[in-house]
C-alpha cells in the first residue's frame, strides 16, 4: 500500500450509522455487525477510483454518533471492535487509506465523566472534565446544573480540553485507533470550537507515531484557514468557501464567482497555495448537490471542476449517482440514508461513468495533483484554467451554457480553439 499523500487521493465519505442501516437511537442492543457493509462496498469504491475513505462517527453513542459515550468502543449498532478491525484490514488490502471522525469538542450525556457528575455532583472527580460546569443554574434536562454545550444543544456536553486528564484520555484513545485500527488521519469535528493548544498536542502525538498522519479540521466559516492549517496545528481544513462558490456559480450563471474564490486561495498570491484543502460538493451536514443546483445538467461539470482544482476531491456516498437529500424540519436524516450494498439503486449511471473517467484522468496527471493554478479565461458561463507542474501542464475548459460554445485562448505559447457541447468540459495536457 502506498504512503498516504492527500494530493494523490480521491476521498469517499461515509456516514456509517446511516449507510449501514443502523437504528437511529442506541437502545443498548447486543452488538450487530452492520459495519461489514463497508467491506462489501470496497469493489464499488475501487471502481470509481477511490483510494481514501473518511468514515464518520463510529464510536459508541446515543443517537447520531457525535454524542460519544465511549471513545474506545465501536458503536454496538455497527458491531464490535473486532468487526471493525476486519473492515480496516479489508480497506488496507484494497489500498484505501482510512481517516476517522475525531469528535473531541464535546461528548454525549452518556459519557462516563458526565454520568458521574450527574450522579455525584460537586463530589465527582470529573467536575473539571466539563467546560463551564456550575451548580447554581439549571438546564433543559432539569439537572439542577449547567454546562457549556455545542451551539446550545445540551445533548452535546463540551469538554474542558485544558484539563490534562481529559487531553490524555483523548490522545491515548487516538493512540489506540492508530495501533489497533491502523488509521492514517482524522477529520476534526467542530474544529473552530477547539482549544488551539489541544491541536498542537494532538499534532505532536500523532506525528510522532506517523509523520504522515493527516489532521483535517471542519471549519464551516472562516476568513483565513491558516488560523488552523499551519505547521503547528492541522494539515488541512474543509473548503466550505469554494463549496458555496461551486454551486452558486452555475446557478447564477456567474463563473467569475468560483474563479475568484480559487484564485484567492491558490492563484499567484493565493492564501493557501501550500495547503491541500479538502474539497467537496456535499456532505452529511448539507443538502445533496443535486438539490442545490437549478439544473442537474451542471452535475458533471461541477465534478470536473472539483477534481481538477487544487486540493483533494471527495465524494459523499450516493452522490456519485446523484442521490437526492434535503434537510426537512431541521433534521439531517434525509442526508444520511441507508444503502443496500448488495443491490444499490443507481439513479444516474452517466454521472457514475463520468466520475470513473475523471478518476483515471486525475490519477494519471501530475499537473492535476501537484500543479499550480493559473487562470486562462472567464466568461459568465465559460471557464478555462490551467494546472502547471514541472512535469506537465493541464488546461481545463468548461462550458456551462445550454448550447455549444467555443473557447479561444492563448496560454504558454499555445493557441486553443476548443468547441464544447452544452454542459460539457475538456481537459488538454501537454
């Protein structure tokens, strides 16, 4: 298996509780091996060129997985630790790198330290494990105490990450995940809420075990990703800035928007030229991309753009065949469906085949993986840009118009006259 290098990766994201058809509420049933569905899905992932898997929360929790009860036990709705070790082995044999969700900002009310505080109150040895704990106030659970929580959701109890015992518990849990499961990275949930010193210690600890260990933070709103992605803390963050620009540009017939965003990030004076950002069109927290665009004819071009722009591309399970999913009544459940891995209902085979072709093109192109970004031409529905490395140049032409268009462009001493059918793209390398 090759070493983990994000620029070489095409990621696939799975939210396991949904994907594996697990119950939405953990009723304490004996462990059921549902996690094996991921092993059964490996041939499909390989068929579309996937070589890295970001797996959502898998540890024991009460409901959606982000309310962790035990960081060292696989959620019994998904199986046992031994069941998951088998999945990890299968992924490794298939050449698929694995990163897990690291949910360290908060825990569920079933977490042992929280339970002890609820039982023993001021006399609990774990009082300092919980951020903002006070006994002169109440909460929505009528516990006659109060604590900090994530975004006001009191199911999610915020940890005190400045407590050495809390830090050691979490860091030694990560040690276990590396040693027993062989993970090669973490996606850090709610990274903008976490103490920066914790990230510094997490980096030192994980890089000591594996210098290539990848730390990628969930940052949903920021003016400068370098606050988190730098030589002392994280390696990467989720690229929400370009996520919005991707679908908005096609909806508004304004490719200047995404072109400006990419240039801001990766152009000659780009803020993040030395950072491999995690690019996506949808995930477990946002509506499926097919539900965000006004015309599904734009789907193939959007994936072409995501696969060829700087950063590492990712697919959220099911979106490779244009599965739909939209939040309803503030519930994320429609975004996180079950998949019948033995007989999946493939909706858009044309998109699926397009992604297979994109994977081959990207993996065979040094420029698309490592090249710098240069803008070639922009019009309202036309966009051309280049990726230039010391070994190769790739020029990407995109037509988002409903009719055939020709892009005329000069770049690096070459003249291009590229005729593109409606809603299509072309990639030229030299």
